[in-house]
């Protein structure tokens, strides 16, 4: 009950990349960069274990950004001439690559870090990848001419990579779909089916993470426009509950999501966001426990896991570590006092 894990990213140490940035530049190249990525992955595995987490991630230390890290190994994408595109329904502009031809995996994408992480922890291992809808919302298109067709083409590549990760002993494969909170109708129409295609045939645990984004200024401003009650999950959870995915990771702590919307996930394991990633204030174990207890009003305790609201990439290492410790201590407290 209340197993703990992170949603995905963790801050990169300053010797690896620029700090407190969503798209940081690497500080090294070639073999030195490869080694530094492995060192940072090892550092975070140990740190998560010391903090007391049950399911360990690689902290996405080997990728610059959670979407582009995947795209870098895909043929048919022009990464050199990036174009400025409004993403998440024009919430903010990002420099994105362009699809210029048929998509194909050039090589394994996250195999190296997954193999490395597997070799260095005996705990359960979770690897994250972007979901198809979020990918196509973070890339320009000059080839497919149809966003849905392109999403399904990416889903096929994701599935291939996911099957390879599973073979390496990865226990949980999680797809990140922040776009599901933006394009609600499309999520039900084709977003969930594309996600199911990405997860098809996997025997390991499958998860989807749906949040309101990192605590960056553009997201914080967008959140201000969403009003007092954020009901986006209400539109999409019924479709997700019927889907083949086993776990749903959602934002809860310090958000305006009405907690009763968790009731819509009748059959899934629910990864409740107990850590606020939009604030540097370290949530206390008592606050984490209170969030978990609140969730038990709507979901059977056996189906609840404790997670962060989103990735923690833009924070300092010390803040992220403090939050990880609170997550583990708060889950332990909730187990004891329930
Ligand atoms: Zn997130």
C-alpha cells in the first residue's frame, strides 16, 4: 500500500548540464558526456534509495528533455533546423524539430540508461517515455499532413522501444501525456487509442502520467486561467478507466483538481501526486500523509501509490532530495496511521 515513486525527471547536477532549465544544454560531449549521464543516473538511484522510495527511476538524466530525448533517436526528423511552434494549445512557444519523412527508430532510445539503472538497483524500476499525443504536440510536421496519423506512427515506435525496455527487466513503463489535459475531446477520440497502441502487448506494468505541467511561468499563468475547479480529468478518466493501461498518475497536492474525480478511476492503480513541483517549499511528511488519506475517500487504499505531481527537473538538487524524503516518510506515516 502507498508504494512511492517519482513522476519522472529529477534535476541534473551542474557538472552534467545547465541547472534549473527545462531544455538545458549539456556541459560535455562524446564519451565524457556518456559517462557523466551514467554518473548522474547512479547518483539519483542511490539518492532515491536513501530517501526511501520503493520504485526507482533514472531521473531522465540521459535526456535533455522528456520529449526530445526520445525524438533524437528517430529517423525522419530534422533536428538541425528547429522551428518556433506554439505548444499545448499555444500556451507557450518552444523551438521544435520537424518531421520530414517516414518515421523509423534509428537505434535503441533509452536502452543504455535502463540497462545501467537495472544493474544498479534491486528495487522496482520505472522508465518514462512521452506519449504519442504529447509528442505530436511538441514537433512540427512536413510529411504526414495528418496529426492523428503521425501520432499512431509514433505510437508504433514507442511500442517497439517499450518492448525492448521490458526485455531489460524494467518493471513499469510510464507514458507522459500532459497533452491529455489540453485536448480533452481528442484524448477520448484518438489519444487514448494511440496510447494503448504504444503499450500494446507489454507484460510489465503500464502507466500514464497526466499533469498540469512543470512549475514554469507559462504553466503557472495558464493554471490561473483554469479557475477554481480544474475538471479536465472528468472528461478523460472514464476513457482511461476503460483502457488497457494499468496505472494513472495525476496531480493532486496544492492543485485545484477536485479530489473526488479520482472516483472515476474505478479499476486502476492511482498514483496520487503528493508533492507540489511548482513550489520550492518542501512538503512535510504530514502533508503527504494527508493527501494520501484524502485519496482513500475516493479510491481503495490498496490501489493507491504515492507520487510527485510532475517531474522535478527545474529544481535544485537539495530541494528535490528534501521532497523525495518527505514523499517516502509521508507514505510511511499514512500506512501507520490509516
Ligand atoms: Zn508532469
